[in-house]
C-alpha cells in the first residue's frame, strides 16, 4: 500500500538530537498536526531556534528522524521548501531595495504569487512599500518579513519571534492572520519566549527546557499554572494576612493602601478578596515564562503533579516530561 504524505503530520520529529557541546536539542519528539497552531515556548537558549533549523534542514541532526509535510526535508528539499513560509528572528534585508522591490523579487523566485493577496497582506499589516529597507525600523522590517512568509499561502508557516518590534494593533492583526491560516487547513509553528504572544492564537504549546521537550499542553492547561503579579490600590489598607491565607497567593506586600502579590493559576480568589474593598486601580502583569516554568516543573525538570495529562497530554509519539 502506498503511503499518502498528505495524511502525515505537518511536522514529525522523533528522537532528534543536535548537540552543540551541551546545548542544542536532545532526544526531541514533536508532532504538529495539519491545520493547528502550535506555540513553541522556552527561554533564550532552550533550543527553539535549533529545532526550527532542523525542520528547515538548515542544520542536520546527529540522531533521530525528521519529516516535514510527510517528506524527508533532506531528500526532498526543493519540494518541502516550496511549501514552507519562514520568518527568522533576525531577518536579513537588502539595504538599498525597497519593500516593494524585495517582495517582487521573492515572488519571482517562487514562480509568482497572487498579487491581490500580497496587496491585502501589505494593507492589513500597514507595510511601507516604498522606503529602502535599511531605513525601516525593526518593526517595519518585521512586517515585510511576515508578508514574504505568508504571500504564497504555504502549507506550513514557521515563525521565530514574529511579533518582535510590532505595535499592539499590528500584533493583533498578525494573530488574526495566523488563525485564518489554520482555519484554511494550513499549519503554523510559532516560536516565542512569551506566553502572552501564543496564548491568544495557539491550539497547543510545546515547552522546551535546556534542549528537551518537557511538556506539550493545551493552552488552557498551561494557563492553569501560570504565575501572575497583581498590583492593586484600595480605598483602605488591606489585611495582608487575609491575602496570605489564600490558596495560590504568595509574596504579599502591603504598603499603605497598595497591595502587591504573586498568584499561581486562577486569580479568582484574590479578586474576590479585593472586592471586599473598593478597588481604586488594578494591574495584572502577564505571566512570565520563567515563573511558569518554576510553577510547572521541579528543579530537576520533571513535570509537577497534574501537568502533562488529560486534555493537555502529549499526542502519541510525544515524550511530555522527557527532561532528564
């Protein structure tokens, strides 16, 4: 029976190792299904960019197997690359060319793209087409990079820190574009070190720690253990002891009518306690990825109780909690 590559995952990594002298990725299993957005999370040095380079066949692993869109990217490189869209974290641009010239040149290299769709992308991302690329800010260059990655409607879009330097309104538009891509049955692998960047758009989150995949979770499951810093000003001095007794609340500091605390997981109990007073102002700082890791994993990298199972469990072939 002939295998149909179209039935395979968009990305299928099994036992992949690329060792740069103690850093890189090790025994990595990752399966990204077609038509989903997977956020690839980890601090700097976790191995995100190395994994992306393996998927793109820019580096070759020492062990393991790599299949992209059902094909071996080493043996079928041109076929795979024709169906990929990629935005690196450090986009290189031509100094003298304008964005229009660069996009036209890349379209010709691809054998032509739909100019109406390219124009729509430029409009939605508010791309300045006629200034030399070297004069553009980081954010404006990033928008050009996003257009080139999406213009040919690739089956797999791989983005490394795609919203770096973008203002919030453009970030929201990028998120809408990525959801539309997935809704059309195409796939997005989104690398980031910021939980907030992926939680609005991703179906699942793969977490890398020191080159190893430690969890593959539904976004909702990851948010259960997220750590948030809450700052509030009340109409009277709060009872610090009442807040310290709340489950999941720690590091409570009271300074006059101001309160600051760290909350692990849901903020519901803290909000209800705050509501006993009149809340003058309230600020909830987005979860910091390093603190998410501290909440999820013990120092030896093993998943804490309740992580890695249920709806957030790894798909077959994953090794959630594989850090060792």
